[in-house]
C-alpha cells in the first residue's frame, strides 16, 4: 500500500513539474506578454490587471488594521494598484480597475453569461425569477463589503475575496466560454480579439493574484484563502504530502486543461464545437472546486460559533444551493441567512451542508476532517459520501446507480437557467451534462481516470433506444421524427419552433424540463427494462452473469431520481423531485389517489413492481421479469394521464396565444402519453390531441376536460389499469364511463387489499 501511495505522489509531482514547463513554453510561444504568477506559472496572455486586484485587497487590510476605514473605502471605490490594460487616454493615463467595479459590472446590466452570479441572485431572492426581485439583490456583495469596511471589521478583506473576487472569477470563465461559443457558431471575426485568455488566463490571475508565496497563506486572493481553509481540515492521505492545498493544485491542473484546449490552432473556430465542450466541462469542474474553501470556512465558522464569519461565508455560499435539493436550500437559507443562527441547531445545519456536497461537485474527502474539534460533541466534524447503492425512496438497488439518479439535478438546473433567460447556459447543460458523472471524485489531483459524463442530449439520441421497441417506434411514428424530444428541447432553447419564438420563459422552462423528464427518460427507462429482460434470457443460456441487475436498477434510478432521498414515499417536499415518482405524488393529492401513508398509490405499485422485477432477475424468472417490466411501462403513463386531465381543466377557455405556462404544460404532458394512446386507440388519441396540442387557429380544450378524461378511459383498459388509479377532480372524473369514481373505488380497494394480504404486487392480477 505504501509503495502505491508513493507511486501516486511521484506521478503527481511529475505532473506539477510538467504543468510549470507547459506554462512557460506556452508563454514563450505567445506573441503577447503573459503574466508571471507563483510557482513558475506564466499565463499565455497579459492578466496583470486581474492579478493586481490582490494588492488592493492587501492595502485595504492594512488600512483596516490602522482603523482608517474612510481611506479603505476610498481605495475600494477608486482603486490603486490594478489598471485596465487597454483603456488609456492621449496623456497616457490608464483607468483604474477597482474592486468596486467587479460588483458594478455584474450588477449594472443584465448579464446573460454568468450562471453563478444569476444563481446567486435567484437564491437570495428566494428563487423568485422576476426581474425586479433579482435586481433587488444585484448589489449584495457591494453592500456587504461597504458595511464591513465602515465598521473597520477585520473581515473586510476576507469579504472582498469571498464575495467579489470569487464571483468575478466565475464570470471571466463564463465570459470566455461564451465568446468561444459565439466564434464556433460563426461569430464576427472581431470576437477573436475579445477571446484573450479564453477566460482561463483571466481566472488564474484572479485566483492566485500578485504577491503570493507558494503553498502559504501569505497572499491576498483566492489562492491564499484556500490555503487558510485547508489548514483547518486534515486532508486526504495523498494530498497531505502536497506542497500546497489539494484544491489549489487541482485548480492549476484544471487551468492547464483549459488552456491546452485553447492552444490548438483551430480552437473556437467556426464549426469547432470541441473547444466549447471542453471549456464547459473544465468550467464546471473549476467552479465545483471553488466551492470547497467556501464550505470549509463556513463549517469552521459554525464550529467556532463565530457569527460574523458565519454571515460572511453563508452569504458567499448558501444562495448557490438554490441549484440543489430545494428542501435543503430552504432549510439552510432560513437557518443561516434569514435571521440569527440558532446555535442549538448547528449539528443539523452541518448535516444539511454535508448533504449538498455531491450537488456542488465535491466529496467528504475533499473537505477533510475538522482539526480543532467542536464545542458540541454532537456536531459532526467529518462525513461519509452518499453510497452509490443508496436507497431510492426505499427501493434498494443492488447495483451502483446513484450517479445515474442524479439526472434529476440536470433537469432541475436546466429549468432554473431557462426560467432566468440563460438559454445558452441551459443548452450547454443539456448538450454536455453536469451532474451525471461516473467516477465522481473530480477534485483529487492524482486521479487520472477520465470523467464519464452522461447528458440528457446523449440519452435523447442514444442509438440503443431501439431496444425499447415496439414502444420507441410508436413514439417515432407518432412524432414523425426519430429525435423528436431532442429537437423540441433544442428548438425551444434556441428560440425556434412552436415554443421558441414567442414563448414566455415560464413556457420555455416547462417545455424543456418536462420533455426531458417524461419523453427522453421514458424511452431511456424502457430501454433499461428491455435490456434487463435480455440479460435475463441470455443468463438463462449461460451467456451473462445471473446477478447483473444494473439495467433494472438504472431504470429505478431514472424513475425516482436522487432528490427524492432514501425514505419511504420519497421526499416530503414536492418541490424536490423532478421525475415520474414526483409527478405521481403531486397528482395524488389532486386526484385523490393517495395511499394510507400519504404518497401516491401509483408509486406504491411502482415500488412493488421494482422489487418484484429485481427478485425475478435474481432468480432468472424471466417470464415474471418481463411481466413486471410491461406493467411499469404502462403504469408510469398514469401520472401523465392525470397531468393531461389537470391541464385540460386549467386551460379551458384560454387563448392559444396566452403566455400562461399551463398551455405548455398541457401540451407537453399530452405529447408524452399520446403515442401510447394512439398505439391502442386512434380515436381516443385524436380527441386528446385536438383538445391539448396547441393550434393557433383553434380554441383550447374545445370539448371540455371531461371528454379528454373519457378518451383516456378508453385506453386504460389496454394499459391494464383501473380508472380508480387515475382518480377524479371536481371538473373531471376518470371513471365517469364506468359509473363514476365513487362506484369504482370500493371494488378497487377490495381487490387491492386482498392482493396485499397475499404478499403479491398490489394491482398485478386485478387488471392484467
């Protein structure tokens, strides 16, 4: 073991040497003058103006130490050491590049490129995407820093680094990415000059800063902040011997990946999407790594019960959690930003923070174990990462599929970005992915294993979808195109097609998220179910291992998702989930289809079928495995039927040109189920289509919601399920043609309870 560890270290240090050599060589090849930073690192382009900001932070700290707050504020507002590299007058005077300007440049105009900044405003605004609500938060960093300087607070410099420099560093990354995207899409040639360091040089200039000593806290920018944060925690065994914090080393290596992509002759050229893809991936990895010191410093503040530091690092980090599990974000914002911190709840706060590590893109190992200890022995000073066989709403996969379950995070974040008008960022996320990562420990600098990232786009065009036939072909036939869902999402994000040109951001959000959740993932789920049956049949013949449950468990992961958590029934907060499980629970309250524990009867049946299928796969009972798979294929259509009926009720009377999000939701839900209805009953499908698919020359839901509901009743018999599982609302009863829900429900319950007592799947025999 010791030999292996030494080998890792040796390889790692060789990497550091090669990086330094590469940086120097890249500098020598550049026609422009680069900037020499620490450890022999020389940027390809001149980023002195960014690196010199650290000197202003240094001087402000010195003035604050002397209690000269007015001079410190003047320096913050007007600058001293950093000057704009390209702005000079005829007299040779160069305009100062000020710390205050960082906040102003982001807040003074709508910025469509910097996702991290807009996430922050969204989080501060309680996830309200109204422009005026976001603008109310636009100067959060400036206001916070001014207050600290006015009080001559020792944390004034720390606030500038954690709030201003951290956020602006993400901005230059996204700015470079966006410029590269425009160039690759055939942007104007003058954009080449604006590419500069592609965001990478500018970023590393801000991160390290001038006057920084290697591997020490003797500095005044993000690098030194990270060294201080790491000093509070015991690092992993391998990184313990590194000359600097592992986070800083990883930042260097990611920077090298970025500038390597930018060094090719055709980088960002017209039609070259490869550079954009690499820059997107590296940007996401860098930002995930940037969260680590913020989390470490917030944890340290909580352990020490230092209210001033808690306020600072909570302001820097907590709003970013709006892109993670909504229920946890709400808890943490309420606990750390909306009032005084309850010191009696710090143990729960720390556990909540630990639960978002995987969403932010790092691990417990990356944070380390707190060295000093905490006053309260109940406060956890270390943690364990979510296991890859984590329970999914109490379903226990036998395979490592939790990484696949994180597809719901891609959908959640894509929805947020679209709702905030960040269509290009949403498109990057859709095309290239972010959260579905195998071998996820991305912040370990000694780990050479490449990241395997699966995107929604990759699932949407996967050639293996044909294994889901005949159902895949039914969808292709209905939509008259093989990549129907992919096209719908991309057209909407590019402001093309029926929902792209005039749709509101709420309508666009509905189209991209619900199409992803219920059209792309439906076929992906069916593909996994079919693969599981195929594996079973091959294993029966001795071709495959009999215990290969991966496809079945992956289907469960795509049905339930990571955000539901491990407990029975899934999350108590209906804002958390994004997939079929969540949709069934949402509709259960509206259609009176809850079970005794409060969650959906459909989900109760789904869980039974997942366990039954798993047992069948393990025992090579391929016939019953196929039966369970077929039941699931049709069962998960029921929440979509409920949703289509719900929006038939809500949309009746609306104009086809309405900006109501309900129009988009009604159409997307109906298009997710119509191909299967059409497979069994063309007449029923025609009724649903005429009422739910928006046409500019026709009224919305002209026949009324009950007729839509009755059309579904015709298909339910072919699906093999009772209308009692669909339920009723005041305006529409799924069982009207059978005498009404009140008549059908008692008989349904009698059969269900009888089957439950026998231990079999609750609805398997009743409507087969």
